[in-house]
């Protein structure tokens, strides 16, 4: 089977590697252009480009694809059986959807139709889900609305974060993509439409998504903290400065919304639903991470002081 692979982030790397290991012919890897990164803002390749270089695969990095005639002609000449899309970061145009006989096959990090969009795993964890998964689907003109090919469920543990769970999802998804392509080739997969009534959205994350709203229950805030890793995390204000909450857990200690309560060397902040957030590790703007104990003593916290 002849393939074109479109992907950019680290999440896509296991799929590219697994396709090559499984004996599929990847004629071309399409990834986003090198971007400025780090303090020096030097151009750096995507994780997929680095992988493709290691595998000695041909690489293209077009700025745009929708009305790119040169890119369109290059793909047409390759005559791929399928185009594999994993976190590419560009909307796939109709001409590209129509090109390969098996279609454009996408690996999506949720159990569609739940959590359509750019940040499915982040929002699944932030929403308190206990199960997520990966879906292989045929891309159509909508946002993650195409026919489902295969799915695999994965549990979300209480201490899982996006950073801990994403590599596992990527590995499971890579195997699922190989299984999908073999099933399509053998004619053993029955594509099924998504139930639109069960669709939920997982929009791209914004900085303000990390702002702690103390009217939410503590468990809701902890879930968002777990989901929004490594960015935007969870943050609030302390004495006029930004305070990142690096680690926390929910508690039943009673305190007014946003108000600090001290119990020995433990620090609690009042939240909604008669709960409180126990701070475990924090980072004040411009400072190093510190334990709640060091925060308490270093800044002489008092019960009744407020965050936010």
C-alpha cells in the first residue's frame, strides 16, 4: 500500500514509525514549516520532520495546501492509496480528500463523536472523563465529522495528566492505524457514521482557560489542572502577581471562595460546592517552583488572605 503521511507534533511520530515498520511504503511526509523556538527563536523542525529525516523519507513543508497547485500536482503524481493525517494542523482541502481511493485517514485522540477539535485529550481530562481513546476515521469536509473506522478505549487514571497519557494514546493509536489500513485493504472494515447528537467540542486551548475560577468545585479545578498540561496550566493572582498552581488536590475543608485557610503547614483555598483546593506546589511569577510549606513560610501566609 502506497501512502502519503501528513503530521507535525510528537503525537504523530509513533504512527509514522509503525507504518514504516509494518512494511507500508511512505512515499512522502508532509509537515508544517520549521518554526522559531526557544530563547534564540532559531528555526526548529517539527517532531515529524525529525522522525522522517531519521527514516530517510522524502519531506515537503508547504506553507499552504488549499490552493497550492504545485503541491497538488506532486501528490497526484504519487497516486497514493491513502493519505494518513495525524495532527497535521491544516484543514484538508476537498481535492486532497478526493485524491486517494481509500481516502484521507485521520487518527484522532478521542472516542468520536465526543471531543471533536484541536485539544481532545486536554478537554477529556479537564472534563473529568474516566475513559478516553483513539479513533481512526475518514476525513470529510467537516470538523472531525467523518465516518468512524476503528476505535480503541483507554482508561484515564485519577493521577493522569495530558503529558502522562498522550504518549500512551500515541502508541495505541499507531497500532490502530496499522490495523485500520490492513482492514481497509482486506475489506473487513465497515465504516459507520457518527451520531451527531452525541458530539462535543474540544476547541484549541487559550491562555485564559487556565485561569482558576474558585466558584468551580475543587475537583473541577484539579481536573482542569491535569488536563491543561503543559499549557496553559492553572493560575491565579497572589498579592497582585501571577501564581501558577503546579500541583493540588481537592479537599472538604470549608473556606469562603478564594480565601486561604491554613491548617498547620497545609494551605487550602475555598472553592465552590463546599470544597477547597489544597495547594501542594506553586510557582510565583519570576520565581522557582516551591512546596506549599515553603510558600506558607516564605510569604508569611495568613488565614483569610485571598487568591484571585
